[in-house]
């Protein structure tokens, strides 16, 4: 069952980190159990790759926010 990339990209953008992670766990579990067809396995693999990228985007964003917060705290401390 081929996946519609435009629909998937839109839905991926709306996923929270936890939602993307949980779906990725489900996809990996399905792949480990063995899908019925090669086409289904490929669709699951592609969805898993997209979900992994979405999780990475969330983690990079979180790191950037932490770095900015630390820099702000250090600047405030040095100004005192």
C-alpha cells in the first residue's frame, strides 16, 4: 500500500516528539515481525525513516533551545 508523501509530510509536521517516537516504535515492531509483502515492508521502512527524521528535528530544536537558555543564563551571570 503506497503512501502519499504530501499527506505524510503534513501529518509528520504535526506530530509531537512523543507521537513520532511512539509511531516509530510501532513501525519497527511491525518490521521485526515481518510484513506480508515487500511493498508493505518498503512503505513501513519509508515511514520509519521519516519518523526518525522528525524525532531528530525535535531533538535538534530542543538542543538549540537549551543552548540559547544556557547562553542567556551565562550572559546574565556575567553581567552581575
